[in-house]
């Protein structure tokens, strides 16, 4: 079984930045897209950013231009660089493999204060 371990969440002021990391215990990037999902209290989980094995990326409209998803195949790690953070970005962020596998990270809390 592959585990996804997330890190990098925290409390930041509006306008600040955070970089989330998701380290996979095995090389699964060749057979999956990797996504960052988020879930705010009382709201459904939503896809914030996705990166395919081809490195093609896709973003939720509200984070376009502010978030950047990337992957380092050598390190089996996916990143989410979050810039110009807004209070509405506050959520638990989850790493997820999409495709051949179906793994979820434990989630990391991101809180953006106004």
C-alpha cells in the first residue's frame, strides 16, 4: 500500500503564502494524476488543483493565478504553492491520487486570517 503524507499547512495572514507537500511512499505518478482537494467546514470537498502524469495542470477557477501545483518524480512528491491567500481558502487540504490508484493523504489544515 502507498501512503501519502502531507505537510506545510498552517495559519497565515491574508495575502500570505504557504507551500504544501505530499510525499508518496512509492512511485505512483506515472499511473495517476495527483490532485489537491480541499474541504471547508460545512462545505463539500472540492478539487483545487490537478496535475496529470503528463504534467498538464488544471485549477479551480477561484485559485487560478494564485496556486501552482507541481510534482517532483525523483522525490515522489507533489507540491501546492499557494500565494495571495484569502480567508475563503481556509480549509483542510488533501492530497489524492486519481486514476489507477485511489489514495488519500491525512489532510493538512490551512487557515487564512483576515
